[in-house]
C-alpha cells in the first residue's frame, strides 16, 4: 500500500469536485476537512453519515476515509504532520493532544456549538485568502489561523464529552474530565472528581473500576504516559520540562514510572522512537511548495530592511530555473535547500527554515553541494547579512570582491 507523506509542516488545499475517489494509501499526517458548499456522505472506517456546508471533520493517519458526493462540493483540506508539533507553544500542544486522544474516529461534524460554525468558516476562508496573498508574515498569520481552528475544535470536543446527552454511561464523562485535567494532578484526586460530578468519593472509585477495569490512578498514569510518549517521540522538550508539566515531583519520579511501565527509560525511548534524522534528497516536484515558502520566509528573515512586498512565492521557481537542487528533510519535513549553477560552480541559494537554524543543516547542505561541484566554487552574500557572512567565513570561504544588488552591497566569495 502506498504511503503518502507531507513534506512540510502544514498544507492547505481547496478542492471542488463532483466525485471523490479514496486512494489506497496510508497517510503519515493529520487532516481537517471543512465543507464550504455541497452535500453528500462522509465515510470513515466503514461508518457513514451525511455531510453539508459548514461541517468540520477530523481524519487521522490510519483512518480509511472517503466522500460520496451528491452535490458538487468545495472541500478545504487542512493537513499537518508530526513535525508541526515542534514549533508550537505548549498550551496549543495540549489542545492538540486533547483532540487526538478523545476523538472517536467516527464520521460526523465535530462542531457541536452552532455559533462556532460561522466562526470556522470565516477562519477557513481567511486561511485560503492568506495563502493566495503572499503578504508579509504570511507563515505566522497562517499558523495563527490554523491554531485557532484547532482550539475551537478542541473546545467542541470537550463540550461534547461533558454534555448530558453524550452517553448515558457516566465513566465516559469521567474520562473526559480526566483527559481535560491531565496536566493538573490536584484536579484528579478522587475528592475533586466527586465534588465536580456531585457524587460520593467511594462511588467514584468503585464505578470507575467497574466500568473501565482500572482504578482511577491506574488510568491517570496510563493516559499521562501515553501523552508523554508522544512528547518524547515528536517534540524537543527536555525531560525536566515534561516532568514539571505533567505534575511529577522530579525527573527521577518520571523515570521510575516510565521504566516500570515501558521497560525503558524516557531517554532510551526517545532515542529509539525519535530519530530526529535529517536526510538530503534530490529535488522532486513534491518539494516545490515547501521550498517556495522557505525561500520567501528565508529572504524576509535575512533582509528585514527590504519592503515587505519585495518578495513573493513565485520567486523560487524563477530563481532556481535550470539549477541543481538538494533538499534537506528533518523527520520527513522539508526544512531547507541548496541550489547551484553547474557551468560556473556557482552556489546560488542556501536557505534553511529559521525554526531549524543552529542544527547544522545549512553546513550539511553546503558541504554536500561542494562535494558535487568543481573548484573554485563561488557565491554571493549580502554584506549586511552579517550572520550569513560569518557562517561562510567559518566554512573557509574568502572574500574576492564586492558589488551591488537589490539588497545592497554583496560580497563575492570563493572556496578552493
């Protein structure tokens, strides 16, 4: 079965269709699907439910899904991968974890609050406009809009699980409470749950055990460890930060509990499950959109004195036309590239996503490029971009001459 990857942290796609054919593939990313217009049937894991405008769906990596379109439909697909977690604030990460660990993987709109539907429509349409505009700080604006959509989704899931009609069985409401308060251990004491649900402490313990097969503390520990596994595998948080956030007295307490449950220390688990591997690949068209964004944001970051409208997403294609391109992927996410013009041994572009600066990715790209071209190699570096100048000097490049370009004075540097 084909595996489909997402080579950038997130992606927005608008699709208008009369037919939707689900591909036989396994996705390595998550999707939210918002319906702007149209009607039909949504299918997730062999379950079906009608859809219409202003519906928001969640689709997980291992879910089999599709749509039977009855009326021409405009879908907005919002895709993001595990690498997206690395650059997000802790509070937002907690909301995302809440969604992933509480969603039932069944069809149907997750927006249970009617007033949130027009809000999500406005946010989704704003995402589409921002993607087309190419305006200043585009990436930051799009991430804020995306995170707001996720926050609203998390709120609806929380409200749905606490609603009286959600299920007649009380433990599901208890589980929802546990999941929502997993980061505040004091709220998970039996007496706190008893007061919240207006039942006796004895009844909480007995009912939880009878219906779930685990004691309250066993379930809390298991759920907390499941979240910690995700943090270890998909984020760069330090062990001490994780221990503090999840209410452990110290890292030794976390180490002891984790080792007892998993048979390995947290550090050992991270080393085993989170390779943090950066690989260099030849450019393919699948990388193009991510590189357009990196090239745009990279120049804005490097040349802040230039007017905001000086650069656009289409600049990348013009800049690298006819050049060789090498792409850097970190955990399957595109994070940088180098391009060169072979006839002159000229290194034209070297850009790394600012979120991945300081990890040696630029050095690896440049070194691999130099292994493939002749000598002396040349490049131009804007003199006012002091960080870049110092980087090349440390890599044994020397200044041969200087000239002028749109960004100001440039240095012609050579490497022999």
